[in-house]
C-alpha cells in the first residue's frame, strides 16, 4: 500500500475550499513562476497525489510535463477550474441553480 499525502495546487479562492476539507494546499497565482513551483512540489517525496488546477498546470512546460508523467509517485492530476457563469447570469438564475442542485430538478419562480 502506498503512503503519502494529497497536495492541492490552486489559485486563491479555489484553494480555500480544499483547505477547509483538510488537504494540504499551495495557493499560486497564474504567472510565469507557477510552472516551476508546481514541478518543485511534485518532486517532494512525501506527496503521493498532487492535484493541480488546469489553468496552473497549463503553465508547466511540455518537458516538465513529460518528466512528471514518467514518475510513478506522485501522481499529478490536473482538475478543471470552476466556472462562475451562474453568478453572472443574475440573482434569480443563481437561486434557481441552487434550488436545482438541492432538490434535483428545475423549478420556476413566480
């Protein structure tokens, strides 16, 4: 059985949810230094699984991605960034979306 920790790399705002769930989190801004930081974290032998938000993973060079893919541990998995389109649609649409998730079907507001 493999032992190690789960490490999440995400942008501020997204990382907070993972931290609340008790996971080890590194917050990174999407800038030119992010790719190198991701590789450094992935080289830590204490990490068994590294989850990386896709916009950040896109900043890792192709060469570094190939090297990470060759390693058995840690497993580096990009995950999709959240979309906040529901909120920009307006308050009524946002409330309808919340209700749909809570009760399982779409309702109409009167």
